[in-house]
């Protein structure tokens, strides 16, 4: 694989940004876990299809029929990409992972087929989008992580036993957006199924980086539900997918209802449509679905195995350099880097996370993310924040002091960019005073 070829796949790979000293430089994007730049092929596809798009399921004109066919084709493409069970699973298009998980939480709450089950097993490493939607609807029980942030399978098994017969769902991230740990979701699926529970994989950080299969329904390690976002996989904002059993989606009324969700309506009665229509209220987002599929085309032709290996090499290269810099503290156990996506969480001793992130942007044009990454309990645990400090923070929630710096690679990042970043970190470590902006 050639970095130059990969760079040419994305839009904006050669943008020049201003620096604080009045000069400018090429932008280096090491914040791909938040959002990836779109592929050129994705933007091309949207432009080419733009003259032809029209409303879905709502017209008899040629363009309307073409748009409807394209939209349906997109469902099949997405299902194939994650190897969903085409006979039994449905792909719903949603706005993003957050909307997908909120929808699922509502449907599971309403679902009459397992009413006795009132508990969702969540993990301590979840993004808020796979934690908060469950909180106001279920008894949420958290599976512990160890001091390095890795999921405890022992605790998972203990909690499955302890709450036997009560667990409706095990909700687990495919890969953590903080430490990058890839969870053993197929094994977790088998354990959940033995207990009569279902599993949801939050695929936001996994699907763009790792080859993935939901597996057929007859397999004990089949994944029941999967959610992910297009904007983290080289398509623009506004589209994501929630995949799960057709029957389940058909049998439950959506949290949003309206145009497109019904077969027939009288002033007194409603005959609901089957899935997917009953779950997608309002005019569907065809351009979002098309963009996601154009991106899937590129990912498939590069090859998910190749992408995983390439990003893994980038990550190991950056790690080998970072580990040699005094005062750089990396969160995540050294031997476990094998089993992570291309995310590295770190801090520089003696500097606040925000100062490091600002310095990288202001002086070197490197975009990273810093803070708690919408996973506050997990980051506080990694940082070992004492309880009294957490309580203080709850009373003063604008405190920027606890947090981590995160770099996350995409398939187009290069070794050269990592070298620039490493030199920047070395400089910052040597000149800490220069970069301190937050008072003690
Ligand atoms: N889950 C994880 C693991 C994530 O990293 C993110 C995005 N940071 C989300 C869920 C939410 O994704 P979105 O904002 O696209 O809904």
C-alpha cells in the first residue's frame, strides 16, 4: 500500500491552515475517530446522481422510481458489507449511531415479547450514546473494566449469572472511542444468547476500521443489532444505519411516526406498514444512503483486511516513538495494543490535555481531540480521578482539567505525518512552560 494513493482517495488531504506565528502549513488530521473526511468518489457519486434524485416511495415518475430503487439497493449493499443475514435482518437508515441506539432503546422498551426482562447490561467503557439512551428506560448494570480500561469478561459472566432471566440486552461498543480496545463481541453474543438476551454492537469506531460480520441468525455468536455512522467512514454527515431482525422492527411501532410509516389510516385507526417503512418516518435521506454506499464501495475495493493492517502499522509506528518520549503517558496496556483500532490516548505529564491539543493545532497544524470524549465515567476511571474531585466537577462542570489527548488515524494518514507529530510532541515536552495557558 502506498500512502500517496490512499491520500488521493479523500477530499481535502492537502488543505493549508494558518499557524499562530503567521505562517501556514498542511493540515494533519489525527481526529478520524470523531469524523473522517469524505472520499472523492463519494462526492462524485452525489454530484452525478443529483440531477436524478427525487422523492422516495412517493411518486410514479421515472426519477422517483429510480430514486426508490437506488434507496432499496443501498439497504442490500449495507447489509452485505457487514454480512447481515439477508433473509432475516433489516437495514434501517438513521441520522447517526446516536439516533440508531435511541431508536432501539425505545423499541426494546415498548417490545412486548420479553416484558419480564427489565435490565440492560452496558459496559463501563461506553460512549454516552450507548449509555444514556438506556438509563431512563431500563435497569442499567455496568460491566467493569480493569485499570487499563479493558473490559472484564469475568465481571460480564458474573453479571449474566446474577441478573439471569432479567437481561434484555447486552449493549457493548465494538471498539472504544477512548482506548481503541476491540471487544470480543462474538463471544459476548454467545454468552448473551445462552442467557436469552440479545446483543447490540455500537459499531461507530469499529465498522470503518475492521472487517466485520454479523453472522447468520442460526449461529450462536450472531450479532442481533448493529449501529454505526457514515460520517466516521468517509461519507458526509447525516446518515447511519441500525440493523436488526425484520420481525422485531415490523412488530414494534417507531418512536417517530408520520408519512411513510402506514398502510392505511382512518380517523380512528392505523394499519402500520411493515419494516423498514414503519421505522423511517418522513421522506428518506437518499443522498445520505447513497454516500454511505459509495464509501462502502471504496472501502471494499481497498479491502477491510488491508485497511486494518495498514492502520495497525501506523498505530504501532506512532506508539513505538511515543513510548520513547519521557513524560508521555499512554492509557492502555502495552501488550494489548494488538487488539485495538488505530486510536492512541495519551497525556504529557505537567501539561493539561487542552494545552497539548491547542499547541499541536496552533504551532503545527495538527488536529486532535482532547477531553473526555463523551465517555466521562470511563475517562475518569482511566485517569484515576478521586471521588471527591468527581463530585467537585459535577458542581463545576466547566472544569477543563481532567481529560486525555487522543490521536486517531484514518486509512489516508502517513508515516511522514506521524514523524511531524512526534517531533512536535518532543518539542512540547521540552518546552512545557511555553504551552501552559490554563491556570492551576
Ligand atoms: N459510539 C461511539 C463509540 C462513538 O465513538 C461515537 C462518536 N464519537 C458515537 C457512538 C456517536 O456517534 P454519532 O455522533 O455519529 O451519533
